[in-house]
């Protein structure tokens, strides 16, 4: 079978899933081509038996991008197309308007929040009529498109890779510093400024705490200034790059997430796989499918800062609770292991292939 996968780049959640799927399909004997918008760092990734090509010669507008996408796909003549991210999905579907090739489009964020404009949502919903299947990350996201047949929706959760590094700090830090941690990009929706202000209140009530912030947000001037203004330079540690996420996470005690917008939160799920208890704002109800509040983590109602602080402090003060939540977090991530998610994708493709032959 010839499979084309369209995605923006190899970094980020969509890019990671695209790579994993490409490797899986190639390992079972399929001919796989990834069409990327950004080829700048693709050479860093070893994708044996997978072809990597550019989708667009130059980004222009929706019509021109769709036409270039049509040409890129036509040269490959695939049996099935898999597309990631809303703006790429729209262009792929429009490009295949008069084609019978099955197209699976995958939403990688909260589709009720993206695209942000009415015009963008309308264009997406019209294009999605052409989709053979629409995959979302949670049951809660099903049915977002006003025109698409609801029978087309399928849940394909993110894969949570098993961690070789497990948190063992549940009791070792009873008398020592309790370390909060987060991973975040510079995206404003991560609300790291809010997290820092929340941590200030936590630290006032329990000075025996610190916060590690990993990721590109750690170089953001406004974040550095806020930490300085709140006199938290000795309490908040900024780290731009880490080579092993699981190893870094396992050295801490509690994971925090203050995002206002998320799809399937990769960093949070990585923290759960290492056994970290977590405290997160419930930015959408789909998170209740990942975190059972009070069992394998804590979900706090959006904007309830006082509850977020209280919950975080309860974990600081109670190592037994940290251990109980952390161990259940590890157990709950097992249902998202790669083999189980691959099985879902294999069934989707098998279904479309049979349907195409009928």
C-alpha cells in the first residue's frame, strides 16, 4: 500500500506522531512518503524506508497551496492520505476534491477553539465534508464540524511512550525542597506567566519549594523579567534545552500545567508516564478522559487560582498522596502505549481499504 502523510514539520506533537506512524507503516511493508512544509531539520531524524519530500514550493494562499499539494500528491499516486493540523487538512481535502483517494484528517488541538475565527471554522467545516475519516484526540471532541457526517469521527489518542525513568522522590524530599516542574514553548496559551504568579503564592506559604521551567519559554524576556520582578530568581530555574525529557522530569516532584488551550497535552502525559503527580487547569472537558480528578492527577476548574494553589500545597505536604497519585498516573498511561494506538490506525486503514474495493 502507498501511504502519504502530510504534516508541517518534524518537531511538535503532530510531527512526532507522523514520524511514529511512518515508521510503523514502513515496518509492515507499506511505501510511505511524508510531505513536509519545513525540511530544515528533517535530516536530524533517521527514517529508514520512509521518503521525505516538500509539500509546498512556497507558501502563498489557500488556493495556490491546495494546487501545489495536489501536484505533490499526484506524483506519488497514493492509496491513502493522512493529514495532520487544521490548515494542512483544509488544503489537502480541497486538493482532493475530485479524487476518490481516501483521506484521513487528524485534529491535533481542541477543534472547538481552533481555527480562532468564524471564517476559518467555516472553511474547515466545508472542506471536512470531503474527509473519509476525521480523527480527534478525545471523545469530547467528536462532532465539532457542523457539516461532516458524525459517523466519520474516530478517536486516535496520542501515544504515551513508556518511560525508562520513574520518579522515586515521593519520600526522599520530606525535609528537603519540593520541586515543581513544567515543560512549555513560548505559546501564550501555556500561560507560564500565570504559573509563575501562582508559584509565588505557593512559595510564600511554603518557602521549601522551587519551580523548574523547561523549554523555549525559558528564554522569553517577559518571563525572565517577571521572575526578577517577583524576586524569584533563587526559586525558579530556567532550562532551555533537555536531551532526555523523561529523565529530567523524573528528578522532580510535582508537574504543573496552566494552559488555556490544549489538545492531548504531550508534556503532561510524559510527566504522568514517569510517575509525577500533576495539577492542571481543566481547559476543556476532554482532559477528564486522561486525568481522573483525585485519582491519577488533579484537574482544577479554569481560572480557579485559589483551588490550584490549595491542591498544589496539599501535594507538597503529603508524600503518601504524591506516591499514590504518581503510581496511578503510570498505570493509567498504559492504555495509550504505541502498540494499542497503532492497532487503531491499522484498523482505520484496513476499513478504508476494504471500503475502497467495494
